C-alpha cells in the first residue's frame, strides 16, 4: 500500500547520524560535567575513588572564593581573584581582536584600492610574517617592550600581538571581489577614499569582520606564553596564567575544586562569543556571494 501524501519519507538508517551526534555531545560534555561536579565538592570528596558524579553542597563556597579571593594550594593564595583575571583576559582579548581587525582593514584597503608602487611586494612582506609567530621572535620582542617601558602594563600585553598577516590576507582577498564598477560609481558620485571605505567597503565586510573577531578574540583570550613573560604583577595575570598557577607543582596540595571552578569560568566568555556570533561567524567563513 502506498504511503499517504502527508507521510514523511524516512530512509533506512536515518537515525544513525542522530545517534552519532548524541554520542559526540556526551563525550564532549562529560568532562565538563565532571569539572562542574568537582567544583562543588570538598578536597576530601574529590580524593575519594571513584569521585561522585552528582553535585555537592560547596558550590557557593568554592565559586565565591575563587571570584572574590583567588586560588592557591596548601592554604596559600597565589593568584588574584578570578574576577580580576577574567577582566584582564577580556581587555587583552578585546584590544587584540579589535586592533588586529582595524589595522588589517586599513592595510588591506590601502593595498587593494591605492595604486602605490610595490604594493604587491609590501603585501607579500606582510604575508611572510606568518612564518614568524610570537614564539619565534619572543626574545627581541620582549627586549623592545622592556626598552619602551611597557612591562607590567596592558600596552605590553596587547600591542606586540596586534598586527595580523592572516586578517590582512582575508580582507585583501575579499576586497578584490568588489567589482570595479562599484568603485567607479562611487567616484562618479563624489565619494572620496574615506567615504568609500566607511559607506561601502565596511558594510560589505561585516560578516568577514565578525568571523575574524571570533577567531581573534579566542586567540587573545588563550594567550599563555606572552603574558607569562611580560607581566610579573599578580594583578595583571590573565585567567589562563592564573589557572596554571593554581596547580601546585612543588609537591603541595592543589585545591582541585578551585582549579575546576576557574577552568569553567575561563571557558564562559569564549563560549558566549561563539554562541552569540555563530550565525555571523559561519556566514563570514562560507559565504561566497557578498
């Protein structure tokens, strides 16, 4: 008997992708659940084997302690409050993301729309810097920052990481897809370079900007080596640095409930950025027709 018109045809095995996705979600979420449970337990409860997998009654005590006091080991407070460290990480990530986007927009705009001599050569010189990440040029960069008196400052944390060859390349590739007819029409209407940039180029670039912002914010938030070298002031520690400091490597007691709470708090801002900008992020990476 033929199926009625209103019936939805489902091929055999249609449920397999759903099962695979569900299993993947469980595998990904289980460590986060264990971390959350550990952040609600005492050290004694965490040390029990196997550790319980349901939340305890220490949630407000542990989380309030790390947010307002700080973390440490063996009763020693060796980090600033997590709220302070998260603010430092947020400022660092925002300045790096916005700074990279602004500088890359201007450099790509100049390379594509201004007929300057050797512009292709200058672009490839910028692109070659991809082979020189911060880890490779860390010593001379640190020396320059020290000579400029930017150690233990937000300027020292952010300025050396602002330039971005990757973002310049992406903006250049997009700007090259803008038709010449649009440029000529803007000139006929009397639009100068500045007006053309703000009225036409910038609105057309919004999805690319959004995609790059997500990537660069997470890049800035997750920085570890550079903040470790450029700051010695505990109040300028980022949350990634604070998380590493909370783990006692000298044989002392590590307060794992505070470590887990700090790890979950460090995860929240990047996760919120990805969730809130997901639609723009995907469009900026896959959209072909601008």
